[in-house]
C-alpha cells in the first residue's frame, strides 16, 4: 500500500470535506438509523454554511487522510470554546475520526488519531476527550486500545432519535 498523507483542510476545500463527511457518516450509521433522520442530519450537519463556520473557527481544525490523491478519511479536533461540551482550556476534543469503509483496518484511523495526539501534546493540553456512540463497538474498542477510559455519558440527537454517547478521555503525560 502506498503512503497515506495527513494534511490540514484549507478553507477552499469545503466541497471535498462535505463529500467525505457525508459519505463516511452514511457508511457508518445508515444501517442503525431511519432514512429520514439520516437525511436531515447529513443535510444540516454537513451543510456548506455549517462547515464554513467550523473551518473558520480558530479553535477547530480539520485534517484529511489521502491515498493516491483520494480523500479516504478525516479528523476534526476542537479546543477551548469550540469543544462540543467540556469547553476545558486544558483539553482537546476529538470530535470526529471517520474513514471510508474500504480503508477500515488499514491503520488510517490510527494515523488520524496519532495526528490529534501530536497536536494535543504540541498545545500542552492535559487530556484528550471524545464522545462515541455506545453501539459503535468498533470505535469503542479502538479508543480503549489507545488508552481511553469512560468517564461520563451524554445524549446525541440524530433527528428524533436520542442516542447515548460514552464520553471517554485519555490523560496525557507531557
């Protein structure tokens, strides 16, 4: 397999970000959710307006994983007030790591994860946290393998469906 590159998403790359975001969310969750809830979330959560705001937020960063110039996954991290919940200045949130199904098991998620941890250490944060759907066993296993431990739960609304996310954290030894 040729090299996988991790590059920061630029403001003019909204269309490919929207495309990979919608594709990977659909692949990951469509089997477990109603068509209507998925359609609404994909339209709202990945609208050009929302992604533009997120890309221009100084406390959020997106990274693409590419293979042979094809985008195969992405990472979204948040600091400070951009965090979805804790808003802790001593923390970094991994909001999203998504990889297209064809590249599952090929260490793409691990490379994106490693990028997030490198940035967290560069920023000098004390811990990294995230929320993961309680039914996403694959993701929970991945984060547990990387040293994350559960510390709380929260509700994620997908349309009219309330889903429980397990909140997990990893303390960093800077």
